[in-house]
């Protein structure tokens, strides 16, 4: 279906539905979509969904459940999902994570998996440069509180965040730098930290 066949409100609704589905793994409720597109009337939102159904971009089964039609020839806006940029994280000594909303960054759906939550942080420092994470890079993080041995993670230590490679030992955990600089030292912990997410990829500094 060509882009000109959808109105501006339908395009925005479809974009929000796609974003919600990617991050939550399900179709948003009418009330939730109303909030996302800033509609006061759930009925108006329902009618908007019906228009998109009639144009073939959303499918509705006999039980009234909705499903997105995954067609590569659909709107360009359907090929990306908005990921929040929430602040900065150290790639050196841990510093306080700046949990400040900065922007929404469009990302290809091929880089994210439905049902997972993602966020971007700006890397600070050079302690992970041999892992391809450099100062100022945008680092795409899959939100989770668990990680496998060897994963690069965002770890929160006493409300301060850092990106390091995690290594599990019998009685402790090591957060290891991966740097060309010898000044960076591993952080050895006995459990007093939280994993905030696992690094998916690093994108060179954009702005």
C-alpha cells in the first residue's frame, strides 16, 4: 500500500502501534493507543484503527484480535522503531548515569527483537575501545537484569553506571575493561550491583 493512501493521523497511529509492538510484544489496547497518539476519545481511536484495517495494514481476526501485517512494501515508517536516548554512561571509571531523556532515535527493526525493551546511552571514556565502543558513541542496549559470561553490560554500582565486560567467578563478579589503555582496572564485586542491560551494538557518534 502506497504512503499517500494513508492520512497523517493514520501514519502516526501505525507508527505508534509498531513501536509498541516491538517493545512489548503485543498490540496496544485502544486506551493505550489513545494515550500514545494523544486522543481523548477511545472511540475516535477505535475508528482510526478500523480505517487502517480497511486499508489492509492491520488484520483483525474473528475474535476481534488485531495483528500487524508485515509487508516490506508498506510505509517507510514501519521499517524503523523509535528508541529513547536516556543519557550517558562511563566507559572508564563509573560515573553517575544521567537519566535524562534527550531524544528518540529511529532504528531499523532488524536490530531489535519484538518483546524486548531497548534504550541508547552515550558512551564516555575509552575503557571499551577494543570492543568497538568509543567515547561519544551511541550504544544500543537491550534492557535486562541478567547477562551471560563475556557479555558487555551496563552495570549500576551504587547508583553509578558503567559499560564493562562481565566475567562470573565462583564467589565474585569481575567487570573488565577492554581497552588499549593500561590505566583502566577491572572492578571486582561480590554482588552489590545491578545489570541494567546488555550491549547490542555501538554506533559512531552521530551528534
